[in-house]
C-alpha cells in the first residue's frame, strides 16, 4: 500500500499555535469569565454546605468545607477557591486593559490579579483547623489574607483610573461602597463573637459583588479597547 505523505511544516504549526493563544480576547469574554467566578463559588458553597448537616453558617468558616478532615475537601478547594481564583486573575487583565489610559499605574491590575492568585493558593493548601501551626494551615491563611489584602489594593486604586473615563466614572461610587462594606463587615466577629462566620459570608458577598458589578460594566461596554474615553 502506498503511503500518502502528510505535509508538515513545524514553523507554520508553531505560528498558528502561537497566534491562537495570542488572539485578543473581547471585553465580553473577559466579562463572562468574571461572572463565572462568583457563580461557581456560590453554587459550590450551596451544594456542599447542604450536604453537611453539621456545617453551620453561623459558626463555621467557609474554608472548613475544604479543611483537611472535610469529606469533600478537594471538591470545595478546586471549585470554591482554585478555579474562581484563576478566573478572577484572568478577568483582572481584561478589566484593566479596558479602563487604563496611557501610562496608567499597574497597581489596580496587580491588586485584583494577585487577589485571584492568592485565592487559588488557599485552595491548594486545605486548612487544618485543629492545628493552626501546621504548614498547610499557615499557607492557607496566607492565601486567604493575601487575597483580601490585594483586593483592597486593587479596589482602592481603581477609582482614579475610572474617573478618567466617561463610561467608567459612574462605577466609582458603587465599587467603593462594596469595598468599604467588606471592611466594615470584616469586624463582625468582634461585635458578634457568637456568630463569627456570618460576617465572613457578607465579606465574600461584597467581594464578589465588586467582581460582578465590574463584569457587568465590561460586558455592556463596547468591544473596543477604550470605552467612551
């Protein structure tokens, strides 16, 4: 049987592969990725918490769904922290590309991008709530606090950029409100020590509202790099 030669040009294949992954994503694609993060997080939370009769939203930290002893720990850590964190980091790139103008500060990009990365880190290291000094608990805590601190860095450095855009200027107040509310409810545990976990859920709520609101703005805006500059 005669073999049919298959043409193969490695340089052409590499160029096509490279072009595929360098193709510019649209604002709507970035926005959908932003929407997916809170959707996956909250769906996973609702499903797994309903499967744990012993899991109280009043006293149990969300991370306990993925603790070292939890029955579905990797389901939570992957779909509750790792995937949403990666999605937030990707969304951060698209949001910044749309809002920035000229040689703008990269602090907003770095803040939200690293917030997502550190959220993923907290998922790679399940919390050991019986041994707070264990390495996995220390790294989980670093991921959790790092995610929130970098969120504050990004959220507070975005308003100056937003004010320079006619389209984004009206997003300054709502996003600042969401950010400030995460700080206010972060102190819940000191006011209501008997129900410490409620405050954490409210903080997550406003954190993801910040992501969702900006995803909506990005989706509704034009697919041009600068929107109504």
